[in-house]
């Protein structure tokens, strides 16, 4: 009997341990299921947040696209306004310059910011002129730049030397051509280049527009 009792006791102990283990396992399983459920809920919330974030990013991109478009327009308008500063100062002074330096009075007509074209080899060549004044015996042609580059200066020199002005304005034939390159300020090396090519240079000086290389050109052409 004692042996049997011991075995029964051992068996009871084992059963208790088994029940404990099973119960603990079930509890762990329930906890795991609960955690997985919470994880699924969190994942759903995360996906919803990501979806909302993506929508916000799309809206932001659209806003940035519109902002860039609006900024480009404003910068374009500003650039055009800045580009007109020199022209708005130069153009009203051309008649004064023609009278003071070349003794030209009573112009036939005065045009500004005009586009002209002519046909060459079957194609139309077009150019925009900042200011043209026609007199009985002369034509004053002005090129104005707010921002100076050597390319601008060289292009104007080439245009004047080519006599292409007579293709754009046939009525100017047999008239004296007075070319003037103008800006608010022109570097000395550009002035020297223009003077060498007999092109008058007009800049702002002492509060008004003046030809700063007039004497040099007149002296070397005497």
C-alpha cells in the first residue's frame, strides 16, 4: 500500500503540473491572440495614417507646383520690368542727344520698340529695335541694354557693320547712320570696343544721359 500511495501521489503531482502547464499555455495563447489583435488594430491605424500622409503629400506637391508656377510668373514679370528700366530712361533722351551732338532737329518720325522684317533667300529675317529716329539726312538707331554682356555689344557692332539696317529700313538708304549703344553704365573695355567700331556710347552721367565717346569718334574720323 505505501508504494501504491506514493505512486498515486506522484501521479497527482504530475497531473497538477500538467494542468498548470496547459493552463499557462492557454493563458499565453490568449495573451498572444490579444497582442496580435492589438497589432492588427495598430497596423490598420498605421495604414490609415500613411494613406492620409500620402494624400497630404499629393496636396503639398500640387501646392508646390502652383507656387512654382506663380513664382516663375512673378520672376518673369520682375525681369521684364528690370529689363525696361534702361529703355525707359534712354528713349526719352534720344531726341535731346540727336540735337545736342549731331545738330539734328525736326525728325520725320520716331519709333520705339518696333519689330521689322525683310525677306532673304526665301526666309523672313526679323529684328526688334529699341529706338529709331528718322531725319531728313540721317537715321539714329539705338540699342539699349539694362544688363551688359560682351555678346550684346558684339552683336550690335556686327549688325551696324553689315549695313543690314538698310534691309530692314529701305527708306534709310542714302542717309547717315548714327548707331548708339546705351545703358545706365558700360564698362570701360566695352566702351573702347564700341569706340574702335565707330559706335557712340550713351550712359547716365551727372543725372542725365550723355555720349561719353563722342569726341574720340569724331577726332579719329576727321
